[in-house]
């Protein structure tokens, strides 16, 4: 016990201090957030919980980096171990250390016990070597299949290989014992005895032979806690997913976007949240996240699903999308729902002025927001802090507008009838059309409403000039915090975040929020 404390005491102390600081900060900010929900700095701290995928990726990068360092270090170790066996010179300390334990083969230091082998054989004939190879291969497959090009084009590959984490952690628990520690430090002080290795163990010397032993696998102490939490979380999710889900309505939109309206007992949601969905007839293992497009005030919850892959195509066919006749309710597939889960969009009502930016199908969380704003407004809800919404929707082709344009047309009519036309300003951009093509289109489709969306607000062509947009909003709303919410690609997020930083001056402050799934 004394040797263990001497060897590992400082490491354990540092880890305990680090864990203690993290526990204190979490409890402190969580309790403060509960008592003051609208405080921006505290919400900023709590918002980090919404960025779980970002944190997950950062942890993965660090695991990959430290695994590489660990492997390189062992390559050097084995090179030195093999060199000590090959250079059989009793006047050299490495060789003397390698010879220790040759009799009883118990207290050895060098895991390579003979000069007639090689590191590769040792690697595949020891528990530490075998488990190291297995967990390294598992980690390589997990990381490479997580690249965006694989994840988006071959989601099943990403999904199934990601579950190699089970093999990774099992191997990690049994990995160890290659690096050995000295067990007789009190009798044999390495700093005093290293210069007298030629007389170790002889009569009259103050330095007995050093004794070594492999440390038992210790990883389980760090893994067991998270694994228990993971198993508990999976059990909770399994219980929630077994609640009966009833599909009340299926809508096939022309742009090959499937809308499912569903009901589930006890289901409660907030704007911008998402659920995980599983359709057992399509796949008994795959769960996919989808943003809720319904409002909390509605008596159902809905999702809009763009048909882009094997799983969504299977769901599309199971719901009768490839058939001309309408399916009866009992013919619709069984659905499992887990959630809802929170996202950054839940904060939208904490800002007086809001910018909503959606790209393509990324507009889905804002459908929920716009519906909820309307319901709260007509119900004269006094808790609505938001006074102005700027909505931007960027789409590459006209087909993407079809399903969402119906909602905007309805909101436009209702807000005009309530003399609230100024509450919502929306700008729709067709990004792959050039202005000369658009001009030719408008000449042949002159009408009061836009020929593409049917809205009074005309569709714009090309990409927004974000610098002008932010400057205009900042001028109209001085001394105001403006919440900027994006559901779209990373490059667009970087551009908006840069604009938020450069235009947060003269009293106006832009605060950037991005969906992370």
C-alpha cells in the first residue's frame, strides 16, 4: 500500500481535485440557473449541456490523440526492451535489468524474456498486446466511419461500427500489465543503487536486487461508473420508447418530404426540441433524430422527414408513399419514440429580437417556433418576451420550399388579419438561381404573390449579404440583445458567428446559437 501511494499518490490527488472542481462548478451553475433562468451568463453555462455532440466529438479527438501517443510510447518501449536483450553486455544496466527474474520468472522487468523472439510475437501472445491490438482496431473503425462523408452517405456503416465501443471498453478493462513497477523501493532505492548495479544482491552490499511486478488492470475503476450510468440511461430510454405511439396523419409533400403527425400518452414538448425515432419494420436497431415541427400548444406532435437514404426510403414506403391509394390506420408501421430532447432553440423566447436562419430541411425547428409564437400571440400570452422575429430561409432549389411555404402562407394571412404584419419579417433565398435567370422567370409570372412560394414577400435569389443584414438589424434595435439561431451547415454557422462578433457594438449584442444534431 505504501509503494502504491508513493507511485500513484500525486496522480490520484490531481484527478480528485479536478473532479471536485468540475462537480462544484456543475452544481453551482445548475442551482444558480434554476433560481435565475433569464440570466445570460448562467444560461450560457447551462447551454453547454445542449452542445453534447460537440463535447462528444472533442472527447473522441482526445481519445484518438492520446491513443496515438500511447502506441508510439510502447513502440519505443519495445524497441528498448528488445535492444536490451540483444546487447548482452553485463556491464550495461539495461541488460542487467533484463536478466532479473530469469530464475523464477516472477519479478522480471523486461516483458521480452529472450533474444530469440521479436516484439510482434510478444504483442500477439500477451493479454496486454492482444487487447491493445483489438481496441486500437475498434477505435480506428469508429473514428473513420464517423467522418461526415461516411455518416451522411452510409449511415448504417456509421451506426453499426459506432457500437464497437462495447468491444473497445471490454478490451480496455483487461488491458495492462506490460509496464511493471518496483515493489521493494524501501530496501532498494533506485536513485542510490543505480550506479552499483554490478554488485546488486551480493553479500555486504546495501543494494539487494530490485523486484518488479505488473500492476493489475486499473481501467475498470474509471470505466465502471460511466458504464453504470450508460446502462441506466439505456434502460430509461428503452422504457420510454415502449410507450404506445399512434400515427394520426400521414402527409406526402411534393418535395418527397414525409410528414408524420403522432400522439403518445404523457408526451410534452418545447419549441425546437427533437426526438429519436425507430421504425421496427424498417430496422430493429436504428434510431434517428428528427426535429419536432409541431408547437407545444397543438394536440399532437409532428416531424417532417426528407427522403434521402435507405432508412428514410424504407419509412416512406412503409407509410404508403409509393402507393396511390390511402393506407388504413392499422396498416401504418409501428413507431417507437424516445424524447423529446432539448436544443439551443428552446432559448428563443428569452430574446426580445430574434434572427432565425434555416438552410434546406434545417428549417424544421423554426416551424415549431413560428407556430408557437402565433399561438401565444392570439392567446395574448403575457409571458412572450419576443417582440420581433427576422426569419431567413436558404434553399438551393424550388422543390424545397413546398411544404414549409404552406405554413408561412397561413401565418402571413393570420398576422395580416390581426394587424401584426410587422411582427415577422421573412426573407427566402433561392441560392442556386442567378439574378438573370430569376428576372426571366418573373417576367413570365408577374403576380401579386410570389410565383414560387405564394407569399406576398418575393423570393430573393443568390445568398444573403449578412454584413448588411446584421447592420440593418443592429440599427433598428439599439441597446438590445439579439438571439441568432441557426440550423444549417457548419460553414454558414462560422459566417454567422463571425458577424455576431463584429456587429456586437454600440449597445446591440448578437448572441449566436446553433443546433448540434
